[in-house]
C-alpha cells in the first residue's frame, strides 16, 4: 500500500474540491441556461396571447364597422329615395309656377274673351288643387318607429358591451371569494366587525386572550380560512383612508415581537401593497417596490388577485382596473390567507375602517 505524504494529500484534496466546484458550476450554468430558455418561452407565450387578443379586438372592430356600414347604407338608400321624391314634387311645383307666370302674362292680352278666360281659370284652379294635393310635404314620411327601434337595438348592444367590460374585470369577478376576518388573529387595538367584513383601528387596548395566532405588535388581522388551490379575487374599500396595507400571507408569518418580519411584505411569508400619505409601495421579502405611476391617485377600492396555478399575486386599483404591482412566486408552499392592516390613526386622518366588498359586483359608479 502506497502512503501519500501530507503534500500529496493536500494536492489530492484540492483537486477533488476543484472537480466538485466545477461540477457545481456546470450545474449552475445549466440552470441559468434553462432559466433563460424559460424566460424566452414566457415572453413568446405572452406575446402570442397578446397578439391573439389584439386580433380578437380588431375583428370585433371589423364586425362593428361592417354592421355600421350596412345600417348606414340602408338609411342612406331610404334618405335618397325620400329626397328624390321631394325633388320630383318641387319640379312639378316649378313647372306649375311657370305656367302660372305665363297665364299672368296672358291676362294682359285684351283679345281674349271673358268666357274663354273663365274656362281656363277653372282648369287652372283644378290643376293647382291637384298639384298641391300631390305635392303635400307631410305625405312624404320616414319610418320613425323603425328608426327608434334601430336606436334601441344599438343602445342595448352598447349596454351589453359595457356590461362585459373591462374584460379582465369580468374575468376577475368570476373568481370573487368570500373573505371573513378572524378576530382571534387581530391586534388588540383593532376592532373586527361582527360579520368579519371590516376592521378599524382604535386607541383602546382590548383585553383579548393571548393566543399564538394573535398579532401583538403589528396592526394586522388575517382571514379565518385559507386556500391552497385555484384562483381568488377580492376587493377592499379604502376610500377616506391615508394609511393601509393589504395583502396575502402564509400562516407561518411571525405574530409576536417587534421583528420586521411581522409586518406584511417584510418577510418571505407575505406579499402586500402599502399606501401611506399618497405613496404606494409593494412589499415582499422586505424589498420595497415604489409605484410612482400611481403617485397622487387615491383609489376607492383595491383588488387582489391570486392564482395558485400561476403562482401570481396581483394588486390593482379596482375602480379603474389600474395595475399596481404583480409578484410571481413561481409556486406557493403553503395555504394563503388574506391579510389587512388598517394602520394607526396617522394624526387623526385614518380612522375609517377597511371594508371587504362584494367583488362579484362593480362598485357604484364604476365600470
């Protein structure tokens, strides 16, 4: 048996370490290649979907434009026919007037006998009466009843189209979920409504029983039930407030102590959008994403959409379907609970509650 000296052993160990690191590097390089390929697939898939949607909307425009062309064409034909009839009657009146002008000139001729003039006068009176009867403007009619029906049908079509728009809103409404807040998780300075659909900040520290589920430092409350599959959409009324946080969390979010992980979005367990005195910020894993595109805007409702299959958490201003921020988790590792933080009083400007809305229906005055 050959025994290696210390130097040889060190060299062999170094060689093994180098080989091991190279294998890891190759694995990481291959993973980077796969991720780049996946990124390209996502882009291609998204671009293809957007192109198909554009084509659908272009086709809808073509269908509507063609229907408008046909409808206006029919109305043009009817208008032209009515105008031709008016012109023909005007021409008849013009000819009659020329005859009357000629007769006026003839009345100055003294050679005509009185009897002959009387006969001609009677004939003219009869022709005038017939002409006025046949050229009565009120006898040229348009089908006003049919036209009103046409307006009514197009109005109903417009109402139907509007009822289906925005399309993304209609789709999200089909994922609307009932959310009931769990008072046993609420911070002692929060008041949860008996129905579990609203939460507000108070200055009074309530003598609630201490439970592992209750937040003891951060002003949070989470939903009673979680979900582990499918898609969920919910909306929260935020009008009149100057500070709030809305999001989703795993049950494992820290509940006690002053660590920042207890705040929504500050740890890996939760995602949120925060509004404070005019500024919107999205949070996850303690990383803030300032949202300058909506700076200065105050939404009445905030919508939250979660897709378990897609690993997505999306926030939007539900009033106008304005996208705020979207997180891609890839895959969720646990059940998700809706989470709210109504915020402190913010110098007396933030007493209103956060109220969960019926997300299956549009807000009054909304889309």
